[in-house]
C-alpha cells in the first residue's frame, strides 16, 4: 500500500525542463547530473543554461542523445549514410536492427526469380550431369544402330548439337539471374551485419561513458563525504581543545 502511495505521490510531482521549459511529471524527467558527458556536451553547445532547473525531460534527452551519436559518427566516418541513420533511430527508440535478410528478400521475389533459382540449383548438381550424359549417350546409341531404330539424327548429330546449343543459351541467363539475386542477398546481409556491428560499438561506448560517469560521480560524493568528516573531526578537536 505504501509503495502505491509513493508511486502516486511521485506522479503528482512536477518539474520544469531546462531545455523546452515545459512543466512535466517527475516520472518523465531526468536529473541533469546523471546525463552522460557526450550528451551534456551537445546540450551545452545548444543551450548553455539547460542545467538551471536541474532537470531535463526524456523527450529532449532522447533527441540530444540522437544528436550526440550523429555528431560522433560524423567525426569518425564523415557524412551519415542511410544505414547509419537507421542505426541511430533504433538506438533512440531502443529497437533492434537484427533481421532475417533471407526472409525479407524472399517476400519480394517473383515466380521467374524462383524458377531461375531452382534451375540454377539443378544445373549445378551431379543429378543434372549424370542425367544429361545418359540422355546424350542414349541419343547417340539410337542413331548409331539403324537396324534397331529409325535414324532421325545421323552422325555427326547435328540435331543434338542444336539441342545442346539451345539448352546452353537458355541456361546461361537463368544462372546469371540467380547469381544476381544471390549478390543482392549478400549485399543485404552485409548491410545488416554493418548495422549490427555499428550499433554494438555505439552501445559499448555508451556503456563505458555511463560507467565512467557513475565512477566520477561516486568519487566526487566520496570526496565530499571525506571533506565533511574532516570538518567534523576538526570541530571535535577544537571542542576538546576549548574544554581542556
């Protein structure tokens, strides 16, 4: 019961955002002291007095986090690409960039693309080689023995050569179509890998910044506590010296 009351009491409290100047519930605010150094640097450039109220709303904080990441990528890689912008948006929205590129690409394929893939897969197998060799041997066999079969393609098998040329002429573009589709799949996969690696690198950097920020804050608090303790010891020492 006490927890629910505390939660309701916290929701009724409000603070003024130092960036947008709007009054918002305390649950939607963040203290300026816990903002990361890189984000705080961007805020200092844009709004020098943003710390006056001591609070910043989550909407503005999220916006300047995005700007901080954009500035960092521009410093290291130059101009932002569309892939970089997608990674930045996923960071701001706390979404993942991992996707099954094969499934997403298969959704855009046509019947002709699938026929090309199956034809290329069959043409590059031992089943095709063995069956085609058997077919040519059978063709030549029935055209070599006139006593058993009626010859329709005598030696040097001109009709067979024409048939083989037609098969090669049709097979080559189908294989090229399949290779082009595979290159497109590889391109999508490499783009997705790049986005995953970039986001992981940015997340690790942010994690290091958070840890450094927390350690520096703890060190400052410990220093203040130590100074307060020293002041107390000095006062105690003075009190004892005065009473003596």
